[in-house]
C-alpha cells in the first residue's frame, strides 16, 4: 500500500508542504535535497473514509429523497430507540480522568452530532430525526459499567464509543447492538456488529510508513516507543522495528537501535532517562505509538538534552492549534492523518460540508477525532438506509447490499504485507 501523499496546504500558516505524485520518485529525488524543515502531513486515504468524505454534497450521505418513506408517512418500526419521529443513539467513552489530557468522547461526539444535524436538515432518515440522547463519561476506568448501563436501558438503536480502555465493548457486542467505534482497539473490536471509523489496523504487521519517513529524513538510527499499559501501543512499537528492519536495504540502511515499549502512561514522571538512552544510541529519528501530549513531553526533553533537531514521527498529533501553540518544538517532524487533511482543497469531497456543520452545530473546533465521529455517524446512517424502511438492528448488522449476485458487507479492507484482508459476515478473506 502506498503511503505518504502529502497535503496540498500547510498545517501551520506560512509553511509550504511538498507535493508528490509518486512516493518512490519523491524518495529518490530526496537524496539531492537538503532535509525539508517543516511539518509534513502524510495522508492514508482509506476506502471507508472515501465513502464518508469522498463524494460531493449532493450525494454524500445519500440524497434526501432516499431517506423518506415512499408514502410520505413513516413506516412502523419495532426496534429499541426508534419512535415515529426519532432514531435514538447513545455514546460512552472517556472524558474525565484522562491522564493523556486529550479530548476524547466530547470531541468525538461533536462530529457525530454535526453529521446528524446535517442529515436532519435534509429530512432525516425515513422521516425520522437522528438524536444522540445519552453521552456517558466512563471516567477512564468505568467503561464496562457504562456499557452495562446502556445495555440494561436498551433505549438506543445504536451506540457510539471513543474510549481509552474498552473493557465494556464485549457487553455491547454480546447484546448485538449496532456499535460504531473509534478504531484504536482492534483486538476488542472484532465482531460483526462493530463498525469503525477506519479498518481495524493490523498493528503487528509491517508497514511502509516509518521506513518511508526514515528515507525522507535520511535517518540511520531509529527509536521506537510505546506505552507499557497498552498492548496495542506495545505491539505497535515492536511493529515499527520489524518494518524498518524489513525495508532497511531500500531506505539507506536504517535500523532500529532503541525500543522502549513500556513507557509510563501519560509520562507524568518525565522521560529524562529514556531520552538520555536514545541520545547515547545516536538516534536520529523517533517513531512512536503515543498520543500528542506524550509526543510533546518527549520533544521537550529532547530539546532540553540537545536533540531538538532529531525529527519525530507523530501518529496522533494532527491538531493545528496544538502544533501552533508549541511554537517551533515540532519543526521538521512528520504527522500522519487517515483522511483528506483539513488544509487540503475540498474538491468534490464532503470536507466543506463537515466544516460547515461542525460550525452550525456549535462544536468547539474541528479536530481529527471529531472527523472520526463524523465518519462513524455516516456509517450508521448509511447502514440504516441500506437496510430499508423496515430496518431493525439485525438488518443493519447483516450484509447491507448486493453486488454481482453476492451480499456486500459495509466494511473496510485492511492492507498489510502486500495483501488485502476483507471481512465477510463470518470469515476473514485474504487476497494476495
């Protein structure tokens, strides 16, 4: 899978972002250039995101005519959370007690509610308005408790979630409730009623992302970092090592010389010894599986220890306000984003629609996680519409259409190691 098509515009004002039509040529020509010192946005344009963001305003989310009952009156639906006038959803996830200090459920829900407001402005779905009735804070450690509360109430047609620790996911899955999630917990999200904002990532597969960045930055000694409390973060950090070693010969001989997959969650005690170890190892590129505040803590310590010129790869720092507030701390670093960047020209995509309705719905600001919520809400609406006016939970979870005489599951393929993994209703299919 090709990775690394840059955005058309800069994340921070006044900083040009390079464009390339072929990343192989771009990597080759980079040998003759001095290292570019700006914030490079690496976009991974996924098919699911294209479904949410890749159509124009007339067709995005379907036309308003397709959301109305043919007779002009609503069809009786016997499903939890559905009345003659509303389709009710709930959400649960992390707001308070988040040691990372990041905005999670609140910002995610802003995207969900913005998309609902957009669809409602066009008549809703089958004559019903979309409503997010409950937004439960799991306080970091009470995810299972909140999940059981929603299952017990059983008054929401579907449930959204963005959380740090998904201990309650299994309860929503067992209840067979359509479940739309912030896809950062793939191990807990493998069920037919779970729909992510993107494909479940293969975190232990090799990828070209960090090797490509190593090529761009001409790095030879790479560090890979992860949190010890998160198995996903640990696996991701070791996946960076495998990826760099696999592609080493083609990227100038770079190797991973330092791996730390047991960093303290939130880094409240700093990272002085860890940065000292990286400095001693001669690290000239830091790749991490951490949040934006964690990356900031590491960058500040690197600056203090004279490693400020060493570039970093950011998986979760796509936040223009956050980057701007940090001054030149992240100058020369690389950040990835899984959808059309906010700074890019919208073209025929729904990017402008997203921005418009985030503003109209009273959201604090646009953000990566709010776009994830918007994408999940798009999936929820499309799955109901494709199930038909007599929709229910089972029909939404079942394959949502037909193509070439076969059922089509509203699912996004995953790509790794030159293979494509596609989830059918029961089996996972591998295409070589």
